[in-house]
């Protein structure tokens, strides 16, 4: 590919920096843009009622004519979860490996699009052109099949994006990470390496996925008289395959529950990444037809999510699965930061039911899909980049990765720890930060595909802490008198019948505020509501030191 001297490459992170999840990065050169990943994130504790957090797509929408494609490294939600939300705004071709694309396709079936999305299967090792970019997917190991790193040859040089990876010498599918290709690209020269930082703080190497299978065999033998429920990430089809294989050897039927688990397994079977012998699977409503020792249940809910299958069978009294002493629950995952409390609530509830629970803190029932420090060092040694940008991690992990790169011999001036929206610009003269673009988080509430907004979240936070008061009154506009009310209804603030003196004081203050406004000759209902709200806010704070949300309804007849 030719490299015009006046070309500039812009690296634009829209997610995945100083946070876990929401991974999304745009590369721009001339009139062309490619996007790498488009993931969702989990809401923070103070994002009340929010189900999903996705990147701010403002810059992409404003430059949609330049976008040549969306490249997906693998099928985890933090890398593909926001794809439907992006496609509802712009029609962009998607390029991914077969399983990743299959998971995306099933996800898109739940959304209404006005067009048929352009889904393109990519084989690792093949190359294709998108505008100024030559793209190559490179096979890596991760906790999901068909994961890839992406090498992008640009007019200013080679860029490698690691995606999520680890170096597993004994992978379940027998396909080890393509270290040879990384070494070849390193010898040819790599301008920029963008590498994930999730486990950079952990020394050594991440254990092989086969370790989990070996451990599970032991627990199937030890608890052979119990019904076994295993919850793991739905996309970890290699682990699900191991669980199914072990269950078959122990003469157990398998029930798969949870929509995302069913979808992931269906996609994996369809595209040849899993094999399940006929007669192995049973439906959820058939579980009660078999004795506990003859059933394995594979479910969603490894993070304690309220809508997950494990959460439902734990807390929903209408659920037909009555968990108790005859059950073993294995949490085959580690809690994503921020989800510890949710998962802890589920485990506590299971223990109260006298269910035996095993977690990754007690047994080898989970291994990470992310590289530890020594694996990351191997990648740096093979790729030998001129410039480096740590990605996929919180601030402490990004800066720890910076220190690792310096230990590997990189100049500190060639390492760029960025933040969302900050543009790294690379040209023939060097690399430097240059400006910002709109960025941040868009909060999705239920089926609402638009940003809920900070104002709504602020109101929800206030409601949760301070409560709400409704004040209603009716005015005779001819005689300018209050003929009905003011009436007060409180929710989450005070219980009216137990606080009659305060309630009456609020009513009187509201009546006086209305009268004072009317006596000044004004029939401006907006002004009346504003004055009532102002007077009551001051009174309530003086009496209670609280600031409930005050809703004033004034009508005229």
C-alpha cells in the first residue's frame, strides 16, 4: 500500500479506556474511517434504572459518510453489545469471524432495523481493503471461540489491535494463538500497537482453559448424587462444551437455560464450534422428570444479573426449580468489577436454601480469558512497535501497562496513555495528541434506544434519596380564589398520616404562595407553580433538612 507523505492517521478511542467494557475505537485516515469493536458496559450503581451503557456515537454519526466498516474482534458483549444501537443510527458494513457474526446476527433479530445489515464473514489470515486500510484478522486465544486480533496496514504504517487474548498452549479447539504472524509483522515493522490491559497487574501466565475441565471432572465425581447447576458466560462455548462432555460421561442430561446462553449455544452448534449428541439436551420444563443426579443445568447469571436465569431460579417463588440440599451451584466466572454485590446477593440466597456453592475463590472453576503480564511481554517482544497505546482497562491498568512497556525498552515519549475522545495523531513526523471529539456514555433504559440523559438520572437519584411530593390545587380564574386544595401526596419522603402537622404547614404555605401571586395580579400558571415550589422547598428543608422532588399541579376553571 502506498503511503502519501501528507497522510495522517487519527486514533479515536470512544470506549474501553479508564473503564471495563464499552470497547470501541475508530481509526481515521483521509476520508476513511474503520471502527474496531462496538461494546456495551454495565451501569454504575448510581445509574438508577439503567440497563445498558453504550459509547457516545456522535462523532461517528457526524462522519458516517467516511465509515468503511465495523471490525469485531470477538463475540463478547463488551465488544459487540452496542452494535444494534450503532446500526439504528448508521448503516455500516460489519466484518467478523463466523461465530462472532452468528452471535451478532441473533442479537440483531431482537431489534427493528429499517434495512438489512451488511454482515461479512472474515477468515483469520485473509486480507481485504477498506478505503485507505488493508485489514487482516489474526487468530488469538480467548474465553470465546473465533477471537481475533486485527492488523491494519495504513498509509502511515502498520497498526495492530490485540483485541482480548491470552497465550494458551493447550486450547480446547487445538488452535493456538498465531504468535508466528505477530512475529512476522514485528520484523516488517509496526507503527502502533494497541494492547489490552485487563490482567496486566497479574504476574506470570493465565492458566489454560483445560484446567477448568480437569477441575469440573473432580467435582462431578465428588458431588455425583447432586443436581449440578453451572453458570458461566454464555459466549464461552469451549467451557460449555466441556461441561456437556463431562455430563455425558457421568450419564447426565443437560438443560440450557437463559436466552443469551441458548442463543450462543445455537450459534456455536450451527457454525460447527460445538457438537452435542442427540438426546443429551432436555427442556427446562423436563428437568423435574429426572432425578437430581441425572441432570446438569447450564445457565446464565454468573454476574448475578437480576434478569438472568440463575437469579430467577434463586429468587422467583413461581419458578418450578426448587433449589435445596440436593443441588450444587458452580459459579464458573469471576465477578466483573462493580458486580460483586449482585453476585454476592445470589450466593447468600443460595446458601440460605442450603445449596452447596462453589466459586472461583474456592476452586479452579474459572480461568481468565485475558493475558497476564508475562504473556503481554511476549507480545511486545514479538511486535516491537514504534508507538504504543494501552487499551481495555481502568486507569491503574493502563498506567501499569505503560510501565511494562518501558521495562521492555520503549521510550516513555512513544507511549500514549489516552482517554475517551482524545485523538492520537500519527504522521511521517511522529505521533502526538491533537484535540478531542465528543465522547462519553449513553444510558439505555429498557427498550428505549435513546440517551436517558444526566437530568433524568439526577432526578432518579434525588427520588431514591429524598422522595417526591405532589401538590395540586384548582383556581377560579374569574374570582382568583383557590377553590380546591392544595392537596398533598408524598412518596418516599414522609407518611402523611404520621406527620399531619408538617402536612398542614405545607398545605398552608402552598395556599399562601398561590394567594400572594394572585394578589399581585398575575394569572401566569407557570409563575404560580414556580413560586409554590420555591416556598415549599425552603420550608421543607428548614423543617427536615431534606430536598424532595416537588411537583406542583395548578389548574384553572
